[in-house]
C-alpha cells in the first residue's frame, strides 16, 4: 500500500530564509507527483506537477525535485516571504484516478 | 475565471438529514473528484468520474452517492447524515491531454459540513 509521508509536520522560519520541504513515498511505481498549497479555510492550489520521467520542475521561487528510486521529493522555496505561510501538501498519482496525499507541512514565515 | 465552484461553503445538518453538495467546473475537464479532508489526515477520495454518465467509488464511498449527467456538474449526495461525515469536502477536476488524464488537479474552495 502506497504511503506518503511529509516531514516535518510544521516548520517556522524567519523571512528571507531558503527552505526545503520533504515528501517521501513507499512505492516508486508512480505516474507523477504534485505539490499543493493550502491556505486556512481554502482549497488546494497546484504549485508544481512532476511527471515520473522528470527530475525537477521550477516555478518562480519554487523548485521541486523527484527521485523515484529513493521515493523522495523535495520542494525548495527560495527567499521565503510571510505570504508563503500555508500548508504544503504533496500527492503521488498511482493510476489515472488514484491519488495518495500526504498530511502536509504547515509553514510559517515570520517577518 | 470561475474554475471549480462548490456550494454551500458551510452547512450544519442534524443526524439523519439529507443534503447535496454542488460542484461545477467551467474548464471542460473530463475528470472530476470528491475528497474529504479530516483534521490531521490526508485527503481521502470518496467518488470520481471520468466523464458524463460514468462514476466510480473511491476509498471511502459509504454513505455518499454521486451523479454526472453533464461534463460541468458533479453533485455529492449524503442520504442519512451521520456525525462521522463531519468534514471538509473538496471537489476537484482534471483535464485530458489527448486521451490521457494529465493528472493535474484543480480544486474548489471546499464545503465545511457539520453533522450534529
């Protein structure tokens, strides 16, 4: 059974710091991996989607990497800002419909 | 751009009542999903649809029903509400690229349901 783990569950950093969020999964037979952002009381917003054949994706200050063989993905946030405060979730796709989510990392960026 | 729209945003039900959570998307996506999110837990898939007229069960379908009469709409019905159904419900959609589900999910803002 595929399990997705995100560590740490919560992270607090000062503004301007570069940081890394971790996502690990137990079964490397995935189609893709997606990182989401969730603000309190809101839905999930897709940040980056990495297909199984890709190693990384970048969008602005965000960079996500994927290492299928080790069952790991990282989300790198450069020069963090208070507006980056949110919960970040990763999800792996096992098939056309089955998506397994991690429980998320709650990030707080302090001014 | 409306994207995925869910109504209502909040609802309180009594045990045994029924209700329908509405979800509509204006992106012409083939795939639609219903998830529930409980505190401290990951999202769990309730039902999904690969196109109009086609629906299938996810991980936690008991106590729920869905229909997909049009591409745009995917309502979720609770027939006999129970306290265990207190949760935040999210509808999502996903486009096709050619004949393949791209896998990228677009979410609504959620419907917070409390059953007392």
